[in-house]
């Protein structure tokens, strides 16, 4: 068998050969063309199709700031926000001036509307001649007059200030034909007044306990700021026995004005 001689041509060498051939042909064409006269310009060919958009160029510099626009209209008021936390208490203000006093209220129940005070026989002392006085502790427990004539006795009286004196009553024993005289009064350093007086004229001729009261009252409102108060007794004397006249006590009644 005969072997065919193989010719090995590489691809690279083949392509290089073609390129060289093209270049040689182009050079020949150019040279040939130069030797020919230049003819007139042919008509403009049709516009070719728009090529594809090229890539975006780099970003330019920032331009100058434009003038400020007009002020816009005021927007609507927004909704009220939530209440904030309570603040600290402020300092106490100065005390205001005292107002005028109000009207006087009604008297309370703690003060009794009526009352009385009893002055017993042992509170009385004679205005003179102390030897003629005796306190009877057996017969009726009263004040006795041992003198052979009338004698006067006096006793202090303490009443609540502002009270109104309404009555005075005197209790005694009378068994003879003479009579007692009773006075209730007030005095200060310069003068005195009679508030009330009474007696049991003409007296009793039969044994008996009795009492008498004032028929009228003067200077009825108690004024302890300017006066002191007293009882005065003109005590009769018995020609038979000093036991025939005895004084027991006085009762002074009062009330508080409404």
C-alpha cells in the first residue's frame, strides 16, 4: 500500500496567510486607485439606522441654588396633645385681710336659759352689834335676833354676768305682831341702787312659816363689771322670845335674754 504524503498546515498559519493576502490586495487597489482620476461625488446614501444608545457620561457639577420660593399658607392647627404630668405645688400665698365679723349666732344649749341662787341664813352678818346674833341649829335652823330692838343683816350675792333678774323670794318664821323688811340691791364705790324690796307687813299673830316676793324689779341686768350685789334684812325683835322670829334663806331667780 502506498502512503500519501500528508501536508500539515496549522490554523494560525492559514489565517495569517489570508490576512497577508488581503493586505496585499488592498495596497494594490489603493495604488491603482491613486493612479486613476477622481470622479464626481456620488449621491448621498440613505440614512443608516440609529445606532444603539451609548453609555451615560459622568455626573456634572451641582448648579447654583435658585431663589427661595414664596411662603406657603399656614397649615391647620393640629390636635391637642396629651396632658403633661402635674407640676410641683407652689408656695402658699400671703394671708388675706380679716373679714368683718358675722352676725351673732343663737345661744347654745350649754347655757341654761333660767336659773336661781339660794342664799342661806349663815351667809348673813349683822351690820352692827355682833353679840346680838345667833344661828338657831335646833328650832328651824334659822337666823335669830337676840337684841331687844330691830337689827339689820347683810349678805353678798354673786349672780352670772349679763343675766336678767326676774324675782326674789324670802323665807322666814313669824310668831309676833311685827314684820320683816327685805331689800335686794347693787353698789359700787360711789353709790348704790335698790333692785327690789318687799315685806310681810303687818306680820303674823299666829305661829307660821311664810315667804314674800318682789312685786317689781329695777336694774334687772346683772353688771358685775361695775357693781357688786347684796341682800339686806331689817329683822324685827320680839318682846316675848327671840325664837318668835327666824329667817331661813332667800332665793334669787334670773334668766338669760333670748
